[in-house]
C-alpha cells in the first residue's frame, strides 16, 4: 500500500475543499478556477512524489491520499 506524505495529503484535502466550494455554487469560470488550480497542484505533487521511488505507483499514491482524506481511519 502506498504511503503518501503529509504534504500530498494536505494538497488533496485542499483540492477536495476547493471542489466542495466550487460545486456548492452555480457554475462560473472564476468560481471553479481555485478548484482547478488546487487539483493541478495535487496531481503535480503526486507525480513528483511517485517519481522519487522507482517502484511507486502514481495511481496507488493518489488513491491512498484520497482515501486518507475522504475515508480517514478512526483515531483511538
């Protein structure tokens, strides 16, 4: 299982929050710009982090970050 860094998880969280804000209002190019930028920044960080380890799957890293943000493990 891939283990994304805190930075990648935080960028994923920012992209998810930007998506929620953008989709809670009527569509406008300006309204969605922050979401598109946050998503692009997250994707760039995933690609960069996956490239640091030879056998790291970009897809698995992205999925692990999204799971950590969207379906966090309950803390004890």
